[in-house]
C-alpha cells in the first residue's frame, strides 16, 4: 500500500534541531514541507545553525517560537527543556553535523539541542550533512554506529558535489527525501491494531444553524462521545476522519479533523470524505434550520412584535448516506432519546437504513456529561454495554466493530 504522507503526519509534532552547516538552509524548506502535511514544527537552533539561518526565518515558517538557548528564563518558566523534549512525536536533527553527532553519541549535554536529545524519551532521527572526509572519518563512522545501536535513526547522506568543492557522500538529502523518511518513520509508529487499514468516518458534536449573523439554533451536544470514539478508532489502527461541529475539544492524536458549523456543511464534508469502510454518525445534527437566514441582525423594534421563526428540515446525513451508492459497508447511527429509548432506536434502525443504532438515554445521562450507557441495536438484537465513562464506552464500541469485521 503506498504511504500517504498526510495520513502519517497530520496532527503530529516534530521538534526540529538545526545544526551548524551550510545545509541548514534546506531545513527551512523542510519546515515548510512538514507543515504542508498538517504536522506542527518547533525549531531548536544551535549556535552553529544560527550562523547559517536565522531564528526569525524559522519562526515565520513554523509559526512557532524558536528555541536557541538553555539559559532563557522565560522559555524555561513557560515550557522547560524536559517538557520540550517530550512533547514531540519525533525529534529530527537536520542537518546533523559531525560535531553534533559526536556529542550525541557521547551523551554530552552542553547546549539546548544536546540537552533535549539526552532528556528525550521520544524517537530521534538524524540527517547528516558534512564534508566527505569528515563523514568517512573513523570517528564519525564510530559515532554513527553508536547512535544507530542506541536507537537513533541515522539517514545516509547523499552522494554528490559538496559546497566545499569536494565530491562524495556527505550531502544532506533533498528536503523531499527527508520528508518521506519522516512520514515513513511516523507511519511505522502509528498504532497497529484490529482496524489497521480501515477508513472510519465519524461525525460528532452539535450543529449551529444561523438565524441571523448573531443568533443560531443549537443543542447541548458536547462532542465528547464522538471524539472519544475517534480516539479509540485511531488507537485501534484505523485511519479516522472526524467531521466535527462547533465544539471545544482537542483533536485526538492521529485523527484528521474537519470543522463544520451547519448540517449542510456537515453533509458536504461527509460526502467529500468518502469512501469509508465504516461510518459512525454520532453528531447531534439539528433537525431544522431557519427558513431564511437574515443577513443583518433582526432588531427588537419596541412594538412587542415577535418575529416569526420559520423552520425547514435539514438534510438527514445518516439516511442519505445509507441510501447512497457509496454507502460504507458498516453504517452506525446514534439515537439520543429521553423516553422509550430502545423502541425509538429500533424504529430508527429501519427508518434510516443503518446497520446499528447506538442508543443512549439522555434523560438519565444528560448531554454534555462524562458518563454514558450505550445500547447497540441491530438486526440481530440488542446489546447493552452498561454505565461507563465515554472513553470506556468508545473503546467497547470500537471493540464490537473490530469483532464483526473479524
Ligand atoms: O433522527 P435522529 O436525529 O434522532 O437520528 C439520529 C441519528 O441520525 C444520529 O446518528 C445522527 O448523527 C443522524 N442524523 C443525521 N442527520 C440529521 C439528523 C440526524 O445524520 N439531519
């Protein structure tokens, strides 16, 4: 299966350490390429690196503060170098000079870069660039072997003409090739599990349906259950697309998130994300929207006259997906009910054409809370999962999905 860089990199965090060599200029292009794949980059510039590129360039390209010294009190208070070394999914040293690799191999921590490299518990990749004789020197070869045996991924430099006029191995690989190595490294770290190779499309949260530029129709959905399912599915190895209504939640690791506001936008985002192997429609989509969205704020005129609010029906995303030619093989709907929960869920199963309806009683477990009790209603019967946290309910549901796929 070809590697899709964006799938492997989207939402990932790279700590990029830029050593002092002429190839440092290529690190600027690398920052741009990494960000194009949806990953975040934080740069650490060594003293040597700062002779070749500026912190300003890297800050502008990464849109993040650039760290340069161990002795910055403000940075230390706000972040701390230990935390900085642990926050990334991958640390990339590019260019890795002979000197930097020697200090890494010896465990020296005499500046910010080497201190981070010694303190980190995250994978490290080094991209060497140096003069051919320096690369081929026994000391460098020993250091590279030490780094490799201690788990650092050291890429091989390219062959070719060097900035110093000599020819041979030692050139920094082109930024595209470094990007491909980063993507493949992150892909190999991706959770492998029972849903590896499956694309799961999830909707979550409420929708907001505008009445005028300042008012909208909404509901109490927090998005927590849908986000927890997205996290559990990614953890089980799936490629996850999460179409999220307006919620205040962080994107779970490894999940591709598409933010929408209205039901019609959600419907379009679901269409655009197909094909999928499994769809889980958790969103509390507003059934109705205002018939005519005013383009100016509707004013109270003091006469006591109440403006009419005429509603029209929104598209039913789940029902249309079930009827569509691109229907995923397994479609799961949700039903938040306040009464006759199971009866409503059974009726909904038939009406929507879904394979399962996952019902929950929002009279007992209020929307927006932390606890849920899910009932999986399908043609073969009803399974009640019992009361548990939304995270645990998500893991249990994903396990049921993995069981039927197996
Ligand atoms: O009809 P009801 O809103 O109760 O159905 C709930 C299920 O249908 C949920 O899975 C929800 O995400 C989905 N739904 C939808 N589009 C709508 C209304 C509900 O996809 N317009």
